[in-house]
């Protein structure tokens, strides 16, 4: 227990010291050009921001041991915004208030809407480019503390700037080489000592290293915002575009740290909960005029590495930060700006190393070029133009990646994929021979401007002979937009030129409305007699599902082939076709069957009844249906003349597993189980012939099913 307490104590102290150093450097970046009184108030505000962030996020986070600090990227972007927009010193606190509160609003909206996972869908190269740019903002901001004009010869002749660059590089390489948590606080203390020593020895260098003025205690200084001095016009005149950009990028930066933390600790972080907690922290920091607060990847992993457990380390860290708030007035007069500038340069080098140098091996060439481009735009033009560039790149990447997605789930023709209609043998052979005239394309996913036109070009290549019918199935499509409707209109125009009939199945209602609004005429399937090939030459057909659409195409295809007959099949003709029987053998076999009539709509086989006969259809049409209860039925198959139903029940002696209903007036030949027994007793040769016929029928059905499965799941 003592060991655990010591680990928590050491971890908390280290977190507090690092938070203090970062708060000092951030305050210098934001308020370094202000008076000493404003600078003191700025340091106190940043320290209080760190206290609030540490306590709120550390105590209420979804994961124990979570640590937080003022968000570095938010500080860097705020400083850049202040410099680019030439914001007056008295308005800096107003910018901080608006940035923090707007960030809190964005966080709570995303958290309540459970959109924390949105970070997983944003292009990482764009975010990496922004974070590399944040590194430059820290680097350049640190140099500006000692040399306000970077693009001048004074930078080359300024010894302070060279000292900052040298020690910033030393601190950076020490961190890279040694690692650990002691490099930053130890190095900062050494830098304070060295710069005080150098300042005393070379007063001509150090004239602007230290602030001059009266130090104020925590209780006597006015570090809270002067709300009574802010006016409505002050708020209206703020650069709201930049503040909104600051808020959005701050939120995404925080989410990126959270997802990186998942990889570091090997645990899932509840992003929505973290957004809600961070929003509460930012409401508080915003009200005191502080910057955006966020969980910290480096601080949290440091706490884990030092063995910190539970909430004790964050409470200790907050106490350390509070101590510096109270005793800081005695320390700040001895705080040399170059030492703080070194920390900023060090922070900038860390960001640029992680997101610009090391990312070269983690990203492909094109992705890395995007990172480098955004980084260059931030250096040349500033952060806001880079945001516009990043937004454009994000859209282009989105379109480019999604346009490569395959939205065709299945592409085949009627030679292998058949409707749920069992047809006579001669019709099956005809469809196998001429089925390539029917092209079936089953779509999937989201169809929008990024995929619709790629799909259009691919479908156009299929409109070549012998294609006569094209079926588009939308049953697996999750969504569409107006670009999809426009692409389908152009596809229909291409179909008319190629004399191909376009048929669509399972079309979503919203897509149908868009099609009709775009001028594409459509006809609904209201029965086989309504839709004709002539009627669909200038319009598109709509069917409830691809099976019905394919059935209609098969019927139309068979209707124009010479193999189609009247639809009447005698028992003799079927037996001769299937079994190649001699005339006298057919006569002997036929006498065991009896004719049966079924009126349209009559259910002559009911699900659950005992099976005692099989039927051969000679004229009409039968639907095999599954009873789902409450008068609901699902069609399993449609049986045409020349096919047999009910054969399995006769052989197994079980119960019917589905119902059979006549679609139209139908003529059948029935063979009862008793007649089959008589045949087996008195005419064994005929019984063997019949059994062979049933086996051949079942084999053919199994073969057809296997072909369909192979086609669908290939």
C-alpha cells in the first residue's frame, strides 16, 4: 500500500510539474506581447485552466487515470488567429472565452448525438497535416517571443534566437534519446538557471528577457475576465470563421488523442462520454477566460508508466498546479522568456517530428504529399487557408475513395440465375441457351455522386448484344441521392439507343420520387398482362423484387422463342420427354393417375396436412407458399405445366411443409400413395420407371439450386 501511495504521489507531482511548464509556455505564447500585469493574469488563467481540466476530466472520465491539460493545438491556433487578425490585447480574453465555449457546444452536440466515432471516418493525412502545422505554430511562436519579426535579418543576428534554437534542439534530442518524464521539467529548471546566469553576464542581450513591473499575488491580481468591459459590438467583430475553425479542429484533435490513447493502452475509450465530460470542463474554462481543455495522450501514458492508479494522481497534480498559482508571483520575475521560448520550440519540434518526419514511413506517397501540402500552406498563408485546403482535400479524398467502392453485389444472367418458377424441361433448356439475353445486376451500399457515375459507365459496357433485358436490383442499396437518379436517367437513354429494356426492382420510394422528378417515366408491375416489351421500350419497368422481374423477363423471352408451346402438357408427353418410354409403357403408367381440377385461388394442398399424393401439372399455374400465420404467406416457388409437386410427402409419409394454391384454373394428374403401392405390387417395372423419373427431377432441382448458390456467393 505504501508503494502504491508513493507511485501515485510521484506520478501526481510529475504531472503537475509538466502541466505547470506547459501552462507557462502556452501563456507566454498568448500573452507574451502584453504588459507584465496581463502576462501574470494570463499565466494564472492557464494554470487554473489546467486545474479544471485535470480535475473534471480526470475524475469523471470513462477511464481511470486519465490526465488532461490545456489543448496544445488550440493554444497554437488561437495564437496564430490573434496574430493573423491583429486582435487587440483587450480582446484576447474574449477570443479565448468564445473559442472554449464554442468548443464545448460542439463537443456536447457530438456527444449527445453519439457521433464521437466521426473521427474514425476523417482522413488521417488531413489531420496529420494540421497537427504538423500546429508544430510550426509552436516553433515560430517560440522564436517570436525573442524576435517578433521572423522574416528579417535581425533573426540571423539575434543571439537570443540562436540560443533558443540551440537549447530547443538539445531538449528535443534529449527527449528522443533519453525519453521519460523528467526531461522537460528538469531541462526547464536548468534553462531558467542558465538564462538567468547569461542574462546577468550579458545585460546587452537580456534587455527584454524579463518582465519589468510589480508582481501581484494570486488574491490581489484581477485574472478573471472583465465582462463589464465587453460589448456586443466587440463580440460581433470577432473573427467567427476562425473561431469556429478553432473549435472544430480542437474537437477533432481531442478525439484523435483519444483514439491514439486506445492504441497506447489497448482499451476502448468511450468517445461520446469523453466529449460530454470535456464539454463540461470547457464551459468552466471558457467562463474564466481560459483556453480549450482536453485529455492528454502524453500525460495519461506518463501516469500509466509511473504506476499511477485511481484518481489520486490527478488530484495531486491539481494541487501542484494550485500551489504555483499562489506562489507564482514570487517566481515570475525570474522567469526568462527565452527559457519559455525553448519549451515552445521543443513542443513544435515534437509535433513536426511526429506528424511530418515520422509519418513518412506510416503513410503512402500520396497521403504524405497531402500532409506536406497542408503544412506548407500553414507556413505560407496561415491556418485558415489551410483549413479550406484541408476541407477541399477531404472532399476529394472522400469522392476518390468511395468512387472505387464496388456497388455491384452480383452480376450474372438468366443462364445460371433463375426465378422461383419451375418450368418444364424444354423451357429450362431454352433459358440455358438464350438466358444471356437477360442481364441481372444486384447493387449494394450507398449510391451517391461518388459511385453513381462509376456505376453508370460500368453498366453501359453491359448494353451489348445479346443483352435484351437489364434488371437492376436495389434491395441491398442503403441510400441514394439525386446524382443516382440522374445517372439512371442517362442509363435509360443509353438503353433506348441500344434497344435494351431497363427493369428496376426493389426501388426505394425516395429514389422513385427522384426518378419521376428527373423525367424518367416508369411503369409498375400490376400483372403479367400489363407490362409488355413494346410498352417498356420508352419507359422503365418497376417490380417489387428481382425474382418477379426475372420471372417476367423469362416469360417474355420464352414467348418470343420457337420452343414455347400452348402451355398444355399431357401426362403422356411429360413421361415421354423425361423417361423416353414406349407408347404401350406410357399407357400402363398413366392408368395409375387420376385427373384433378383446381379453380383459381383454390388451395388444394395445405401446410400441416398429411401427405398422401403427388401431382403433375398439365395446364395452369401453381404457387407454393409458406404459411407465416395471421393470413400471411410467402411465395417459395411457382410451378408451371410439366412439373410435379408433393412428391417428397408421398415418399416420406410425413406432413406437408408448404401450401399449394392455383393461380389460374389448373388441371393436374394425381398419383396417390395407395396407387403407388399398387404399382409397386403389380407393375414393378413401371414403379422403377416412376422412381427414376422422381429421382431425375430431384437431381435436376438440386443441380439448379447449386448453380444459383455458386453464382450468388461466388
